[in-house]
C-alpha cells in the first residue's frame, strides 16, 4: 500500500540530491549563472573544463568562445597537447550543464537552447563487427551530417586522419562545407590539416582560431590559450621528441 509513497519520496530525494550537487559544485568552484538567447549564439567568457580544472588545482587556463552568425564555424589548429580537444569539450560541457539547470564553469555564459550536441572525438575500432577505426569515424560523421540541425552544436576533432592524406583532407573539407552551408549548425572543428585554413577566404561565417604555443630553445611551450588566426607551425616533430622517440 505504501509503494506509491515510497516512489514519490525516492523521486523527491533524488531531485533534491541533484539540485544540491549542482549548487555545491557551483559554490565550491566559482560557477556562474548562465543566460539563454534566441539567436543560436554561444557566448562564453572565461570558460573552463569542469573536470580538467580539478586536476590542475587552480592552474587551468580559461578561454572564451563566440559562435555567432558572423563566425558560426571555427577551424581550430595547433599542436598535439596544445589544448584543442579540451577546448572543444569544455564548450560542449558548458552548454550541456546550462540546459541541465546547473550553473556553469565560466565568468559569463550566454547560450541557446540546443536540440542535440554531436561529437566526433577520439579513435576506436569495432573489430568484432569488422569495422576499422576509419569506418567507425566515418559512420559517426555520417550520423552528424544526417541528423544535426541548425540548432545543434557540433564538435569535431581530427576528421579524416585515418586514411590517406589526400582522401582525408578532401573528406574534412567537404564535411566543413556541408555543416556550414547545408546544415548551418554551430561547429568547432579541430584539425591538423592546415590546408583547411583557406576556407574562411571562400565562405563567410567560417573563421580560423588556434591554440597558442611558443618554440623555445628547450622545445615547445604550451600556452593553452585560443586566439584568432592560424597556428604558425605544425610541431609534430617537437611532440615526437617530447615522447622520447629515438633521435635517429
């Protein structure tokens, strides 16, 4: 006879627990109250990654974002370990947390109501079903191209890297143009294909940004700050040296 009351009590307690968790996390980590707009603009000042910043204990470098009609798709270049993937994820996290009813890790966040967040990040195969890493990547990209709308947020990391350079570059080029010109979604596209940085010259609304790093006598120094423009170098050899690949 008491089952319905127990269910209602459990629901109320779980609801309060979620609200308390949001409030406690926001209080402990200096989150802000997000606002919402009808312009599909993603405006973030001093955004942070909610998990990575915990590991860095106050050393996390915050960054801004401004996905608008003027710059709706960002092509982001920079070295491995420069912070591209973290930046993509933190923008998505902030948008997701805001729509969950949570405060967000930023100084200010004005975001739209997003119908879905689409991601193509990392590498993984499915050998049990005969699917290579590249096929899985293409399947995930195909889902984005077929299901995303202008109200979606799309974050793409290194699309096209699992095949020959020319084929991968062609696919990445076409995917960027499709998301920008056909779908119209807000998109962050991280890549090592510097050839893609010419696309802003061909399409209004596409912009180049890069993760800042500096070459020093001791190697490369990661600044982890995003700025307009294209990365001035590829740095792959420097990262290989950091990994202690034999000099020969």
